[in-house]
């Protein structure tokens, strides 16, 4: 073997060894983003829908070279709709997984518990479902919490208005889940009703594990309620609907969107479609180019046959747009530092997303990416979520 050939082989071996040694380092340089959501239990559909939206967005980003030349990786943790478990998951993602941002799930109580941790850790926390007003309006300065979702105070105005215009409601009754999310909407709905000069028949609370809501509904009926406004997730919301049916009460139901995050249609049965509820996006709408692309991905990856087959649509739509906005912020910041990402999020310009074209979606004083004009009203048609007829 010539000296030149020997030298070439040595150099080739050295390059190979170096590549092997660099592999763990390259893996460590991935940009991780976390998800804390209900991946099991009654609201598992919401966590799966959010996962789908994030995954489609991340894969598109990686196909174009990633962020800052690095691959983006999603790390999920199940909060089981429990605030203590959500807090533990968020701490583990921040301290052990070294994520650059955390996305939240359907449950307002879980997200509210994570908010102080995010602000103390200077960790961007993006709500893609939970609507509690206090999630983003949390008093922190600077505030590291953003939302691409509905906000209770704004939804409450929309629900009161819809009940009045659609059903002619003059005396709606409120049925609210007895937790922090219900409390958020209690305040918001009372304020919205007062502003609209609408008298409330009463306010009744229901528990997550209630199996009979007849006493609460009977009190509202006796008080003259002509519409029910429901704020609950799928399981307790279904129990209210079943109690309403057992009473033979045909009163209209206008609902927040928690009922779309689980098996509401299966649990309720034939009267599930009686509840009209809010969403931030419908795949039945005429799609823009992003919408066509996301639907194509849902069909090829998850066997979705069309708009009627999209599970918990807002979870997918909100999460997709939120991930793309986060990606733009990281590129704008040229960093994964939490404070720099926060500033970049507040300074984003324009993005043609799935839900809409975002034009300066956030500012230092406003971390809500969506507005009331982005809301649509839908209902169940069997297992399908369709625009109201």
C-alpha cells in the first residue's frame, strides 16, 4: 500500500470516528417542544387532536430544514386532566427535557397551574385549547404565556349574543362545571349578560363525576330559563343533556367548546345535536391553501376521509397554527432562549395560517392570537361536528 493510500484511509477512518462521536451531540442539539395535555381519560380525543396538529406542523418545518438548522422534536406528557400531574409534567419537560416551549391542552385548571411555572422559568407556554381568561391575563410582566385559542371573556359575549339572536333567549340559565374554568365563565357570562341587558334565570354548578343533573335543571326550569348555556367538558356535559332529555325539556342549549374534546356524541345519543357550541375553526369552511394541505396530511397520515371525520377539529387547527407561529418566532429570535422567543412572538408580522392570516397576532400587552370574529358555531350530526344548520 502506498503512503498516499494509507494516508487517505487514515483520514477516512478519522472522519468516520468523528461522525460517530458527533452523533450524540447532534441528537442533543434537537430543538424540543413539549406538550402537556390529556392523552388518556375522558378528554383523550383533545390530546390526540392537538398532537396531530403539532406533528403535521413540525414535520413540515423539519422537511424544510428545521429551525436554526436543527431538527424539531415533540415531547409529550399526559396530565390526565389533573393540575398536580400537569405541574409535574411541565417541570419535568423544562428541567429534564430542556424544551424550548410548552404547549397546553384542554383543561383550564391544568393550564392555570402551569402559568406561574412558565413565567418563573421564562418558558414560553402556548395554550391551544384551554380558554380560561386568567391563563393569558395573569398579571405577569413580562408574560411568557400566549394563546392560539378562544378566550372565555370573549366567548361568553358570543354565547349570550348567540342565545339571544338564534333562540330569542330573554332569560338564559347557566350550567357551569364546578372548577376554575367554570368560575372563569361565571364571571364572564354574568358580565356579558349585564352588558346585553339580559336577565339570567340562575346559575347552577355541576361536578365532573355527576351522573344526574336533574335537580339543577329543575331549579332553572322553575326560574323560567328559556335557554341553557353550558360550560363543561364532554362527560359532565353529556350528563346534563341526558338529564334534560329525561325531564322531557326541549329547552335550547348553547355551549362552550369543552363538549367537543371527548365522546360527547356517544355519551348523549340522539339529542347530542341539540347543543350548539363554539369553535375556532371548521374544516367544512372553504379551505385556504394551508387548509387544503393540512386536510391532505390528515387523510394520508390518520385515515381521515374528509371534514366530517376530523376528530376534535379545534385541537388540530389551533395546535397547527400555534406551532408554525412559534417556529417563526424562533427563527426571528435566532435563538431558543425563552426571553428572546417571547420578544419575537410579540413582534411577529404576518403568517398565512390555517385558521386565518395572522397580522401581528401578539403584542407586549395582548397575547391572544384569535378574536371573536374567528369563532364559528357548530353542532353534532352523529359523530360529525358540522356548522349549525
